[in-house]
């Protein structure tokens, strides 16, 4: 079987996803284009030989409308002959883009593909693509009580897995501490590429990391999603999800250069990892965020590996209960879980997050000598992707 390999993977630093954030002045098409340019520059690659560019993006309206994959690749100077398409699997969109790219290589449909993703939450607010419509309306017969937003799903997970507020805040503070320590040691240097801000400055760091974060400081924050209607419907909810134990609104982009092993050898490029196993799974759309559990179960079953053979796990920190429930279900080693911090600290630019996780995971494996890494992301509507990569 043809192996699909990662030759290189890059990301921008995170920017706060609000007006005035570090990347808020950069059009998302230009932000994604910067990651594409970096890939071809770093690998001395002729972009004309790229078979396809597949981009993840959730809010495909406004500045992110009209197939941002194509906008970005043309902005990056790729030849007009290179096509591009944009996919939406909610928070896992760029991880799904990587799956599609790698699966295309394995199937023989591509020799070289770029998977990428972007979200500018400062310019296209979360939920903007739903304005004027109710996507859940046709589901009323199947779910007569209605579905809830992700904040309620996170609250239900915290309640059902018996995760207290102190546990959530301790985990969240640790995410910031790990991210800050990694940044200080230069651990993100190989994955973050500079973004020109147009005024003589470049953005080369994660604006969302707060090194001084403590559990005590987080304990003073008020819950974000208190809703009397849901309190009546779910009396077990204690309302513990706050801005401090959730991922922040974020701007960012990421991209990976994926090809067959044979093509890499032909071009004189050295693969950094191969795609070992893929899975995608649906889950309860009310809890919404628990899909990481069946997706991981499916990936482990297909891979023939057990959780102890995995050297690092990246479980997206959309909300602190998600990785903590995942950890409890698999009795996973907490030292291997998001060892460089996660989205609570590093940010969650929706469509760009999947490949941000993969970049951080691969660099961690390379720095520690690990062989296998697993990443999984919860997704809106009750889904999740899981990917196992093998460092080469």
C-alpha cells in the first residue's frame, strides 16, 4: 500500500479572536496564504506540482466565503492550474482536510496535496454562517425537546463524569503553564511561521497564552452559559464552564505538505511522519463533545495499538471536561495528554485547529523520540475525528 507522509507542517501563532487581536487586521485568505507560501519556501517546492489544496473552515461567510482554499492558494502565488476546495467538519475541519489529502494519496488520486485550515474569529464571528436560519429545525421530530449549544454539552459532560470546578480549573491552569514553558524553551519555533502585519511588525507567538494563570485566579470567574431553561431540563448541571476553562475565540491558520513516500524520495524530501490510522465517528448531538471517545476507540481498534503504546495524545481542549472525560475513559497517562498545553492556552481557531494540533504533536514526538501520536477533536453536531501518526 502507498504510504501517505507528512513532509512539513506549519501554523501561525494564535491571535485573540476579537477586534484588536494580533491577527485581526489580516484577511483570513491572506492568513491561510502565508502558511501555503511557507510550505513551498521551506521545502523548495514548485507549487505547480501540487495536485490539490484542501482547506478546513467553519464560518464560510463574509471574508471566509467563496471557497477560501482557492482564494488562499492564488494569493500565495500558486499557479492557476492548482485547484482548491474547502470542507466543513466543524472544529475538526482541517483534521478532516488532512484525512482527505492523505487518503487521496493512499488511493493514488494524488501524488502531492496540501491540507490546511483557517479561522478568523475576529472578522467572522462564531455562528455567523447560521445567521437567518435554524439548521436544527428539520430535526424537531427526532429531538422534540431540542438540541443545546456546546456550552451545555460541556456542562453535561462535567456532571456525568463527575468533574468538579476545582478539577476543571486546575487542568486549565496546567494547559497555560505547559504552553508557556514550551514557548520559553523554543518548543514551538519549528511550527510557527511569521505573519507580516503590514506595519513593520511580524506576529510569531501565541497571543492567547497566559503564563501567570493559576487555579485560584480561574476560580473567581463566573460561569458563561447559565440558562434557566436548561437548568429546569437538566437539574444535574452545576454550571461550572467559564471563560477560564474554555478555549478562547482565536484567529489562526495551519497547513501540511502531504505526499506519497515515493514522491518524497523522487523530490529529495525527507518525510517527518506517516499517517498510520484514520477514524471519524458520530456521537450524541446533545452532549455533542463526546465523539472523541468512540473515534479514539475506532482508531485504536483499526491500528492494532493500545493506548499505552501511544507516546502522546492531543485531545482538543474546546472545554476542559472534554480531555478529562477522554482521559478517564481510557485511563490515559495525564503526562502524555496535551503535553505542550492545549487549546485553552494556545487557542482554537476552529477550521485551523486540527492541523495546529498535528503540528504540535509531531514536533513533540520529534523532540522526545516518541513513535506514535494520536489526536482527536470534538466537533459541532456530535462528531469527532481521530488520527494516529507515526514519526519517521
